[in-house]
């Protein structure tokens, strides 16, 4: 829930700066919707290039109308360099 890996946290600092300063590991949350495989893989590449520890990824089913959710999860499991720790179901009004 921090707005994305490259989202700024101040006028001069990004998430990366905060993670490094606090020596935090990262959990990548993938919003399951059209484009999620590309977005997750690009984020994973950026995390690796930054040298931070990424513990895992979690699929967050934010679009109940998304087609082929299971296939996208399977692709992410094959292509991301960290394990999947679970899936969060779509919950309207949550």
C-alpha cells in the first residue's frame, strides 16, 4: 500500500530511498488486472537492479472481471524471481 515502487515519498525521495534507509525487505503486491504481468516483471527488475531484498509477491485480485486470472498467476509464478506467498480475493467494498 505505498503507491508503487517508483512513487515519490517526498519532493526528493522515492520508495527506494525509504527502503534503503530503514533496511526493509520488500513484498511486491501485484494488482491482478490487464497489464499486471508486464508491470510486475518491470517492478521485479527494478527491485533487483536496486539491490534490495524482495521476499515474495502477492496477487491482489482487484478486478473481478479480469479474464484468465489463474493463467496470469501461473505466468507470474514462472517468471518472477521470488515466491508467491498468496492471493487476496476480490472483496467489494473492502
